[in-house]
C-alpha cells in the first residue's frame, strides 16, 4: 500500500483585523444578501424581485398615463399621489413575512448563534445588523418606486422639469421620512417575531396574523364609518398596518387625515407617534433581551 503526505502548512493571518464594527458590517451584508437571494438559487431570488416589481407598477402606470395625456386637460389627473403611494401595496408586508423568518430562524435552528457570538459581536450588534438589514431593504423597496414616480412625472410635466421640481420640492424630504417610518415599524415587528421561534412558517404566519387581527379588531371597535370618521376613535391606534400611515399623513399634511379614524381625535398625530415609539421600543427590547441572553 502506498500513500502520500501533503505538506500544506499553516501560515498566520497577515491581513487587516476588524473589530466589532467590521463584524457587524459583515453580518449586515450577509443578511442583505440572504434576504435578496444573492449567491443563492434562482428560486430564492423570485419573491423579493417580484414583490419589488409589484410595488413599482403603480408608478410606471401613472407616468405612462401622464405621458399619453400630456398637453391635454387630462394631464392634471393623478391616479396616485406621493402620499398615497406610501404603504399603498401589501407587497411589503408579504416580503417581511417571507424574509424576516428566513434571516432569523436558521441561526437559531442550526445552532450557529454561539459561533456568531464567539466573534467580537454582542447581542446589540446582532440586533442592529439584522434590523438594519431588513430596514434598508424595505426602505429601498418603498423608495425606488417613489423615485421612478417623481422622475417620470418631472420629465413628462407640461410645465417643464425644473418647474415641476420647484413646485414639488417638499416631496424630496417628505417621501424619505414617511418611507423610513413605515420601514422601521415593519422591520422591527417582523424581526422581533422571527426571533421568538426557529420555525419559519410559524414566524411568517404570526407576522401576517398580527397585522390582520389588529386591523380587524380596530375596525370592529371603530364601528360605523360615518359616526367614527366624524368623531374619531382611539381604537384606530390599534391597527398596526395603519399606524405608519397616520404618521405619513402628519408628515405630508401636518396632521392626521381628517377623514380617517383619528380625524376627530384631539392630538391624534401625537398619540400615533407615541404608540409607534412604544411598539418599536417593545420589539427592540425583546430582540436585545433574546440575544443578550444567547450571548451570555
């Protein structure tokens, strides 16, 4: 019997050494790649980019109609406004329900968390990287359609691109602010729920169920639309899906929608902001507790 001896040798690592920030950045990038299906099979890429396509469709349709009706009286008709476009599609919620469990549950199920925390990472770093990755993707998926809508309408405007830009300059800060509020809420809730189980299907169903149940309960408590929308109802704050939309209205209109469920509620915008802070705070606290516990 003959054999071979391979002298591969071991050499010390001579490259640059990163600390917590480098580890946090690597975890952030890896999470984004996993969520978008990058370096994974084509099946993993279908859901995120199909959902992005769905979110972009209203912008393309609106710009196309504007182009076809330019220099006519119908050119003043807007099928969708920048305010209405924020949260107009349920595609983001579906994306969160599919993706948040995929970036959180495998780490727990495959028992790799001790390996992750063997590096210079803390539980807070892990939470920042995961929530930050989900927030960044949701922000991009919400912001890109708005950019397409803005640039498209600017280019086909009857008054010229510069005039349109000047007349709609406030949108440049309103859209990012409203999109950030929506993305932060969805990211915090989705990631927090996914951290509580190792089963992706349970986490996804719970996320959708939470938004669905709160919207149904809120609608029942608000009651008759005519009465509720005249007087307003605090029960409107229970609807998690509508919560970022109340803040969207504050950003665009300066107050909550007068025709919405909080229209007649005193300081409705302040109350909506307070509930938003509480919900996000509870989600972040849950995540920090969960992963500080693993770290120890």
